[in-house]
């Protein structure tokens, strides 16, 4: 990053820090009566129960001011054996993994071991010229220009590739654009960040996360390999509500490692309760310093010229009808994960982990937020695609 770019980044962060401090200090999040909370949750539960009849399944947690007010499983974790979904089951959280990677990087910033302005040349040798000046900040905000590691099909996304082979290939690929010039979502950028964590700490990425975050926060059901899960906690998964799939935990266990295409970018398993613990820890500033938490939530880059969404560090930052909202979703084409969080006063958390992947499943948390903010409205009906059974026959 050139000096002018570093200066611009620093000035932008200072302005946002001052503005957010003022806004967060003056924001008056409405306090609801217990009757209002109960009424809204009843409407949300009624919507989810109707969605369950139409094919939705998974676990949903809703929290108000840090306190859980809904935590239920809906539908079936295993359709063939009619096993109900529960909140104890562990789901692939997809790209929600990125928020742990971003927080891990900032933890190393807190320890003085790295800076977000550090370039790749500090951590990797023999880089092509056009990769040397890519910064950690650009990797965190998907503005690095790094091209994602190529794979022919979804199974290749979980193929194990030796470390040097993987990164040699990544750094040999042509850049999509000059670093810092635009936003382009990149899983590989976050895999590079997980490798930086390993190089700086001399620890495995998951071991590091467990040491600094998961174990201290009591997140015993979150990880790739370390949690002591029982196989009964693994739900089946269903693409489009019909095409069956399996959890990838046994694949991780068979090799006793996580493929680089996944590590740091996706594929962590968790429960709605563990993610609730994580959000509360951020809200209570038990994870990072207030200044570093603000960096997580800073809207650094507009995600498209028409979008009202901006990317922070591992989070999408956007405005809901009431206040700033942090958001992210994730998927491996079978599981679906989603967080909507209004962080001012920890007002609202909506966490959904589902074993159904479909457009309607991605819309469920948005419908929940809409019911919470405007309980007089009618939510959009949950529907799975009518042609899904045809796909199941030819799959």
C-alpha cells in the first residue's frame, strides 16, 4: 500500500471512529415491554412453524439485548429417519467462518505482532511482483484482486492440497484487478489470512481460534476437528430441500486436517447457542478492544455501485429500518447459515443455521427481522422450488 493510500485508510478509520462513537452514544434503542417482546416472538415462531410445514428445517435463535427469547429447532434433521432438528446439532456455517478469521487477525494486531497495513511480502517468500504489496487490510475487505483457487466441481473444494502447492498456485494466478481498486468477494483471500495466522503464531489455525476465542468463551461446539462431537449431532443436509448431502466433519477427521480451500474462509461447524455466545462476547468487548471491534464494523468498501451494503472485516455492514446492522450469510450449497445483528445496545440477534439450501431459506432471517421491526406486517411465505423433485431424480 502506498503512503497516500495508507494515509487515506487511516483518516477514513479515524472519521468513522469519531462518528460511530457519537452515533452509538446518542442512539436510543427502544426498550420494549415484556408483552411487546412476547407478542413479537409469538409471531416469529408462528411464521417459522408455518415455514416448517412448507419444508424449512434447522435451528433459529433470536436474542433481545443479549438475552435469548427464542431458541428452537424446526423441521427434520434427517427426513428418511424422521429425526427432528434441534438447537444442539452442529451445522456448517459456511462463510460465517470469515468473522472468526478477521477477529483472529485483529487479535494479533492487539498483541502487536502484525498490522493491517502489513503486506504479503512480510509473510511469504518468492512472491510475484504484483502480489508483494497486497495488504492484510485488502485481504480482509475483499479488495486484494487475488483470484480464487480454481476447482472444477464442489468436491474439489474439499480436496486436500499440500500447503506449498496450494499457495504457489494461488500466487501464480493472474490478478483480477490492481489491489485496492474494487471489491470482489474472495474465499482464497481469507485462506491466505488463515495461513498468515499460522505463520505468525506457529499454531494451527483452529488451535489458535480455540485458544484465544472458543475455549475462553465456552464455545465447545465450534470448530473443524477439535470439538468432541457425537455423530448424532450431525444433521443430514438437503440441497433445494430434496437432494441429500452429508456433513464434512468425517472427511476432516479422516485426514485429520482441513483443506486450504476451506480453512479460514468457510467450513467451520457450530451451533446457534455458540454463535450467540460469540456475538455477546463482541458486544461486551470481551473479544477485542473497543477500537478493534470498531474496525470489524467499519464500512470500508461498497460491495457494488448500486448496493447499500459495505464490507468491514468479516462482516457486511448495512442499514436496517432502525439502525446499523451487521450481517453475513454462508453456504456450501447444502447447509445455509445467516446472522443479522443490530449491535447498538445488542438490540437484536437473529441466528439461523439450516440443513436446507434454497433461496427461501436465505430469506428466513430477513423475514424474522421484518416481523420484529414491524409486527403488523405479513412475512413472505416460505416455499421450496416446485421443480426440486425433478432434480432429485436426475442427481
